[in-house]
RNA sequence: GGGCCUCUAGCUCAGUUGGUUAGAGCAUCGGACUUUUAAUCCGAGGGUCAAGGGUUCGAUCCCCUUGGGGCCUACCA
């Protein structure tokens, strides 16, 4: 530390809460007595879930003759005169009771336990595995050591933390709320399941740049940063798409990436500025084959997390992700719901009139944006089952191949689950000449003030000019996938969401 | 971005139509207790009522500004 650094202001008693001061004093006392407050190693022989699994069905008031040494965080303390009880919790939420009795540990050790051990501490105990008179699986402690002293108190275990504290201090949330731990495991299981499904189908996982010279692959506002080494503006990626397509050109024919995207846009219950995204591309596939793949990925993940295609959401509703999912046409479903025939030939004026009548506002309206907004207005909320909405207008989809038989439409689907867009899939555009035209059209939108329009990416076009195989491609929000399987809000699916 | 609501003890929350000393449960401190399960019983301490400014004899309460959070709304996954 340098001489002219402003010294840390010393905390006076008034600035440390009473509870923290008391615990700091206990920490000091442990060290003074030569009982380390933060020992480097402990003679651990077992863990709580393993002991529970082995002795969980012990009768009340039984002994085993088996001695174990294990550690856990104290989540309840019941000190009586000569026999103290503590509930130790392990990382998976399982608990075991420790009993500290005068007869077993002696007067001095019992007093030290009562004086120095607080709720929230990690402690090590060793002793015989027994069952209390009430039948609680317990360790009759012969020896105990502090494993790590908590100098701040645990929040009380009997009220839920408010949402702000949960998100800001997720570690506390994880300690006191079973569901918070379950969410972490659900996410990990989902990720493992996706990778396992991909591996079984010979897909290769790659990592592509997050810092990009030119952002592309989606319509969104980027975060901008600066490289000192190159003295240039760089963008945090909004999508990996254009790099994964370069991989396709290079012959990596079944490729996927699971990683973070960054979009400088609104944050709410279904949007976070950084979010995990899966993108997958399959050479010689199309939007139908990639829809099959998407359905399988999600159904496998549901099976891994919930043990069934029927998942139960946080609010108790059951939702069936099983079976073959509906595939409906955007134009047909819109026409049916609106009671008017709407086709790729319907004029902007007619669509605009309908939007005005319905009170649907469309920014920088063109045929495609109007159709999509009207579709959301008329059809979206009526979808109760997982549904692929197929065949989008060409204007809003600059990276998609034109439909094989319907003019004015592209081979794109959006997958709707639980009222939100969970994934999107394409028959990928691989004609470099048409791709260049689409970029030029986007550039024109950009010039008109559409901040989300894509930019012309010469380097990507050059890759396409070397011929990308025909391919189906798909993108899916990982946080949303968790939301679809668990029914949680996005801030619950992300372990540490961005907070100000 | 716009609108509405909110911030009180370590945690979760009451409350004050503006008036002496701001409350509860858990937690903490002292005492009792060898089978507790949010242990129980007796006693005690703990607050810049988000921050700053204003109105007032007097503000935690009313007004303004700033900050944090939530809900609705618009845009994006």
C-alpha cells in the first residue's frame, strides 16, 4: 500500500452493528485461545447427505457405534443448560443435528460452545451418529471446532427475504431458501442436458468472439466499448450467428455455442441486459429439421430437470412440453384471428388501417413489421401450447432464405411457450448476392434512424462467397428455457442478475 | 423513456390524521434449564425512520431534489 493512500477510516463502535461487534470479539477470542476461527484444514470423514442416506431411518433414541467427523453451517441453535442442540446445513440444503452435552465434551468445551458459536457459523463436529429421543438424526459431539466464524448474522429463517435482498445478496438467498438452491441445480441440469443431446447428435460446441469489431446476427442496440491496444471502438456481441456461419463455411457442419449475449435495451421480467443464448446450425438441414432438434432439446431438458415432459411451474401450474408441437402459419393464423385474409401481398396501407383500428402502434412501419405486430396483437396471447409460428415476412428477417413455395415469405419460425418467444429458427440464407442486398436494405433502415438495423458486414459476406452449405439454424434464450421449464422470472433463473 | 407505489432495528414488517421516550416477531446481550425442533421462562440493549433541502413553534410523517427497489406501460430475446 502506498504512503499517500487515504487510510481506511477506522470503524468506531457506533459504525459497527452490535451483532457484528459481538461476533468480531468472538473471532478474536477464538484466536487468543489458540482455537482457530478460520482453520486451514479439518479432519472431515463424512458429509451430511451421506450420513443421512446411511442412517436416515434410525429408530428414536438409537445409537450406532459409528463415529463421523463432518462440517456444516449452523442454521438453528437451541442452547439449554447442559445439553445444546444445533442444526447443521450442508450445501445441498440437507441438515443434521449436533448435540453437545456436558457428559461428552466436559464443562470447558460446553461453555466455549455456548460462548463462541453463533447462528451462521460453519462448525466441524465429530462424534457418534445417534438418534435423539424425538427421533432426530444427530451427532453426539465428542469434539468440535470452529470451521469458519460468521461475523455477520444470518437473516432470520422464518420470513422470506424481500426481492431486493435476494438478488443483491444471492448467497444469503441460497442459504435460507431451498428454492433458490433448486434453481441453481435446475439450470446446471438443463445445460448438461443440452450438451448431452447435442453430443448424441454429433454437434460440436465452439466459442466465438464476444468482443466484435462489427456487431451483427440480430436486430438490437449493442453495448459499445473501447480497446486501448487497437485504439478502436468494439462492440459486445448481440449474437454469435455470423461467426457460427463462418464455422459452417469452414466445414464444421453441426455446430453450436452456449454463451452470453449483450443487448443495450430494456430490462424487465423477461429481459436482462446480458443473457445466455444457445445457437445451433446444422448443414444440409432446414427450418423443419431444426424445429425437430429444438423440440428434442427442450423435451430432453424438461426430462432432466423435472423427470417428465410435464413440468410444474413455481406457481403450481402443470405445463405439458411433451408430444409433437403445433406448427402454424403466421399469415394463416393472423387471417383466421382477424377475420380478414392477410397475405404477403396485402398492402401497407391496408395493414396500417387495420393497425390504427386496433390501436396497434408500429414504429417505422413496413409490411413485415405491421404483420408481426398485428400477429402479436391478434394471435400471440391465444397460444396455450408450445407452438412453432412459421413463415415470416421477408423485411424483418434479413438472414433467412426465401420460402421454397410461398413468395414474399421466408422460412423462419418463432417458438412460443408460456406466452413468450423461446426460440427462433431459420432455413439460413446462404446466397451471398441476396445476403448483400438484404444488408443494403438494412443500411437504408439504419439511415432512416432504425438503431437496431443491421450493418453491412463485408468480412461475413466474403465468407458466404466461399459458399456456406445449406443449413437450418436456431437460437434459444437459456434464461427463457429455464423460465419455460420452471415457471420462474428471469431474475430467479440468473444466479447473479445485474443490479445497480 | 412515461406513469403509479415504496425505502422504519441484523432480518421480516407494523406505526405515527405533524406533538414528550418510534413498536412487534426472530436475532443480540445477561440469567435459568441434559432431549430441543422457529425450544421455553425472566430481564436488558439495539434506530441519522434512504440522503439532502424546504414549510412549521415542532417533521420519520407534508412539499421539493437526488438515490435504491417494485408494479404497470413502450422497445428488444
